[in-house]
C-alpha cells in the first residue's frame, strides 16, 4: 500500500501577490493581508484605525477598492472614507457590526501545463492514497481528478474527500484514494478551539485549515487513520500558532492511540523544519516516527522538500507502520529549478518556465506492507 503527501499549491488558481525586484513573492503583502483579516474581525476598531489603513496601503487599497492583487468587497457600508481635499483616508465603521464586507487576495489562473504537470507528478508517485494540501475545494479536486489526472495518466482516483477549512483564501486539505481504498469515517477538527476560548462568540480556532482524520481500509482487512495537515505559514512568523497546532495534533494522536488505533499516518506541509519548536512538540509528545529518518527512505541526496531549500513536508508513522514501511522517497521533479531544465532526471521535461512548475513542494511517498 502506497501513501503519499503532496502540496499541489492550488490546482487551477493561485493567489496573486506583489513581486519584489528579484521576482520573489513579497512576504509583506501576505503578512499585511493576514494581519488585516484579524483586525477587521474585531468587534471594535478603536485604536486600530491607523494600522488598518497602513495594512490596506501595503495591499495597494488605500486609495482604490480594487487592483491586480486584492479587492475590498462591500455589501453594506464602507470600510474607508476617502477625501480629496485634504487627501485623506480613514476607517469609517466603528467595528465589525457596522459594515458587511471583507478584503480578499485575487487569484490568477494557472497555465494548463502547470496543472498537467501536477497530475504528472502524482502519476509518477502513483499512490493508493494521497494526502492533498492546498486544494481549492472538493468540486475542484473532483474535476482535477476526472479531467486532468485521467487525461495525463490514464487513471484516476475513485474517491475524493475534502471539507472546507478555516483559511479564508480557500486553501484546504483533503484526501484521494483508489478503488480498493474507500475513504470511510471522516472526523474534522475545524472547530478545535484554543484552551479557554470555547465560550467566546468568536473563539480562536487552532487549525489554520483543518486536521481531518480519514479512516482507510488496508489490503490485509484492517484499516489505518490518515491525518492531513497544513500548519500556519512561516510568513510573518507564526511559530506560536504552529506550536499550538502541533500540540493539538499530538493530543488527537494520543487520544486515538488510547482508543486502540495502531496504524496512524500524520502527513502534510507543516511549514517548519526538523528540530523547530513546533516539530519538537509533535515528536516529543508522541511515538510518531519520521519516515524520512527510517531505513529504506530515499531522500535523493537532498535535505529539502521546498524550492526555498527547506524541509517543510512530512510523513509521520506510528511505530506499527514504521515497522511495516518497506520503501519511501521524494519526487522533486515538479519544482522549477532553472539549472535543471535540461536534465529530465531532476525536472519534468514539460516544465520550460517557472509558471509551468507543478508546485514549489516535492511529493513524498511511503510503501507499507499492510
């Protein structure tokens, strides 16, 4: 039985962000958007008006409601009042209840080649069960499965499952499985709240997306539990939030072990490196084993799973599955690397420019004898 994890970075659309002079994503824009959504969710904007305007200015929205990167959506009321003489912009509503609207980042359509390259990497890995990170929604996942995977690889998954999570940009996690691996029981954790906040009208949710649990049958007649994760981005910091998420995954894992589950997989993009505080919280509080460190796992001679050179993607196995792992590896052939464009062994030949990359992340897989 082969299980894989892949951050597909959206299947048809990706968020548009400003680019800096070097052509890299401007982290200030994403950080400004993240903070702005927190500020706008408050009951009262008193004392935060200037910061709201500053964050809008970073997004290019101080003087206009829409540009190529972001847009202010308004159903009732106005977020900003703008004057020409004197030229000024100030927050109009006193709090969340005084207007209906939001700010969102725009998305750009991916080239069809990029989407097909995503399918090609999945075809090369050829998993029985795939943990999917950064899919827009279940219908998109279904369409990608039926129309793109089928076209590129000549096969498709029989089952696709995804529950909309907590990310306002629609960056969700899900699972896909072949015919013999029907996804059974599903448990979502979108409403896992931070300790002591359950009674609040707007309690703080722990998971940025979700931590769904999927029950999957195994060839020997048993079953395993697949937990898919996408921790808070490192952009703007986020270590405290990732640590909370890691601790909650460890708690859920411990509860399932106490209930008698022996076969558990925790997989996904954890947005942090081995040895970081969030990862320590996950590994020190459980008996999970990092597949990367087990005999038979081929790292390809590199320590990274992301184009930036870091290892953010993981497959953790309960001890029983660690013993059952026969092989594992990393497929980096969907990542754009200009120096690799003439080397098919390192990059798909169908990736001729950066916009055609399948993802910024590698796909991980393990083969389990179960």
